């Protein structure tokens, strides 16, 4: 067919941080958090988040993040004065050949206990090949670290990928948020096909 072209759906990205941060994607300053775009090409991006704070010195975060065409990827980060007291998560969906929903949990540190809807599933890195479609609570914990609770929605035909960074417990948290003062932090995020 002459003149016809098929355009892949664009990838979407949403970033939330505490405190607000400058967002650089592949070395270009694109804005501040909260940040959202739905016009990215699918693929691997280098994302750097530089926290804004007049009162304290906070450590930046940089990482490679794979964004998928037609999918919203979510990044959340709570900055600390060092890597040890910083935490966050990245949630995305990856299309699979299966008609079932599945779950993959990656953690920093490795070896965290993963619970799905209150049931222990094992230690990260972890893959659960078949989970029910719909809302789930994923709890990631390890002695010496602040537990992270992530609420996310699993979708049939997709693998829900949850990449969690836990903060060490007992370190002075310098970010002003009530969730850091407790022993767990809860995040409600849902990566969705666009």
C-alpha cells in the first residue's frame, strides 16, 4: 500500500517525587515533578531526577528505564541525604504471549520478602506466572529496611513489573513526609495500557 504507514502507539511516563525534582530524559531537561508525558517512543531511556531543596542536601537518582509502546510507566522517588535513606519504585507493564496476568518483582536490596495480597510468594527477584486480573497489594520487606507497600492493577496479557528500592531503617529521613516516619510506605499506582 503506497503512502500508508503504521505508527506504533507512543509510550507514556509519569514521575512523582518527594520533594519536587528536575526531570532529565536522555540528558535533556524536560520539566519538573510531578511530570507526565504521553509522547515518548518505546525503548530504553536514561532518566535523571535532581531534587530541589533549599534546606538540605539530597542525593539525585539516575537510572535506565524501559518504556513500552502503548503503556504508562510510573516512577516514584523519595529522596534522602544518601542512597541508603532514599526509596522508590518503578511500575510498568510488559505485553506477554500469555492471556494471563503475571507479576515480576525486583528489589534493591535483593532477597526481600514479597507478599501478594497478604500471601508470601518468596524472595525477590521473583516472578509469579499467573495472578488474577485486577487490583493487588504487593508488600516488599526485609529486616533493617523500611517496608514498601505498592498497590497496582494487573491486566490480562501483561506482566506487571514492580522494581522497588527500599530505604534502610534507622537512618535519619530528611524528606518531609508522614509516610517516612512510619514503618511502611504505601503507594497506589496503576500502570495501564494506553
